[in-house]
C-alpha cells in the first residue's frame, strides 16, 4: 500500500482522509502543522516538591495576557 502525498491534498481532502483513516498520525501532523505558530516555552509552574513557583506563574500569566491582548487587537482591526 502506498502512502498518499498529504502536501498535495487540499485541506478538505486531507480532512476527509483523516476522518476515514483516524490512526494515520502523519496525516494528522500534516493537517495541524502551521509554520506561522511560534511556540514559547514556559518555565515550570511547580518545583520538585510540588510547591508553586510564584515568579514563573506571574511570567506565564503575563505571556497569556499579552497573547489575549494581541488577539483582541487583531479582532478590532478586522471589524
């Protein structure tokens, strides 16, 4: 059996393929891959003893707040 070329499929074709072949992880990776996504690695929220690391929690909260604000600005510009 040959593997289909997922990059040549349209989004609707690839989605239909995935719905029929739910165990094909490579097809799912191709479908969800987005080269424009920029990952930000967050520091651990808890230490080895399970205690919260307040500075890291504040860092993550601020990063999320900035992301939400940026998305809100995009929505307002699109209106």
